[in-house]
């Protein structure tokens, strides 16, 4: 991870309100986790400079880490626009992966042309526990294609995600993450310094933090 880019993207996410930090009351995720943070990276596509900056960082990451990639995949829905820009930058084919197979037609979960010989890098907008993107990876692997790795704009750096990626045998690279975002939030006045320890504790053990809140 490039620290300069990570800091810049974190600051941009805060500036456009793609990220909101609030400890009282906390947000409640669909999983039941209570969190001091809510992220909606879909907002980034409304800002040309920011979306192009994100695409450039993802492009550079994939070119350096996965030079053998033959296909770029977007995870539906939020990963698709970023994957589209990256695929264009790298002059590679694009696919996208649905959350579930279609309930009509051929029942496909992956859309686009994909061969068993292909080597795919999947792109998502953010990673919490990794469940949705790892489900997409399984769908790609079911076709016989290889998933080289996962790239994302932002990672919460949760212990559950680390365990899930390790169990799947896949690597995750994000261009910014929770630590950089929290540091930027303090620096730019989005988070009082006296709340810093509290929000850091959440990342280390979100379930315990949930039970205390």
C-alpha cells in the first residue's frame, strides 16, 4: 500500500461523506455488528477526480502485483464501475459477478466472456468480513478460471476478514484502510482525538465492542 495514496483517498472519502464516523449512537450493520463507521463508496463515482484517482491506484496495484492477469472482474454492484475503468486502463477484458446466479435464462452468476485458462483479479469497493467478494471468487473458480487476488478501495481490516481470506487461500490488497481513514479523520476534524482509542478498539474486536455498546 502506498501511504501517500492511502492518506489521500482516505481524506477524499471523508470529504465527500462517503464515510461517516459516529459513536453515539453507533451504526448497526446487517450482520448485527454495531460500528462507529458507515461507508458508502458508491458516492465516489460522482466525482471524476476521485474515481480516476482510485482507478489509477487500482490499475497500478494490479499491474505490479498481478502482471499475469488476463481478466478484470467487478463484484456487483459497487465494484463494477471501478473494474470497468481499470479494465480499460489495462486493456483487459471485463467480467462482473452477481451476488447470486440469475433465476432465469442460463442461471449465470458471472457475466462476460470467461475461459478456464483465464486469470482473474476481482475488484470490490470495500471489504468488511469479505463474505461477498469471496462468494464472487468461488463463482469465478467454479468456471475453472483462476482468481489471482482481490483488490478493493477500502478495507475495515477486521480480524474476520483476515481469517476468511486465509481460509480461502486468497490475498487482499486495498488502496486505503481503516487505520489510514481514522488518522485522516482526526487530522481533518471528523473525529475528536478523545474518541480515537474507542474506534480503534472496535476494529480489533468488533463483536466485543458491539456487546459493550
